C-alpha cells in the first residue's frame, strides 16, 4: 500500500510538471507526435502558453509570442499546413 501511495504521488507531480504549470513555456502532450513537437519547437522556440488540439486529423497549437495570440496547424508527419496570427 505504501508503494502504491508513493507511486501515485510521483505520478501526480510528474503530470503537473509536464502539463503546463504556470511558468512552463510549453505544455507537452503525449498525444502529439514527437516530430510535430520538434517541428513546432524549431519554428517557435519562444512560444509561451502552448495548448495542443487534435482536430480533423490535424494537430493545432494555440500559443503566444510576445503577447500575440497565434495558431499553427500540422499534419501527423510534422508538415506545417497553416499559420494564423
């Protein structure tokens, strides 16, 4: 029982840490393919408050750069489809 509680606490801390607590620049989601995340980070290394959505088979990142709201849409292969600013 003690191991279960410790494991559950560690899982909770790790989940909170990697899903966007206040100071994180990027919220990573395990549902976003690594190649999509890599392409996004290469294009927007200064992006803040990143949120990912899967819509119609495309991965959409809603984010901010210098206080400006932006969106980038990628295929599952990591190809950029559209940028909205």
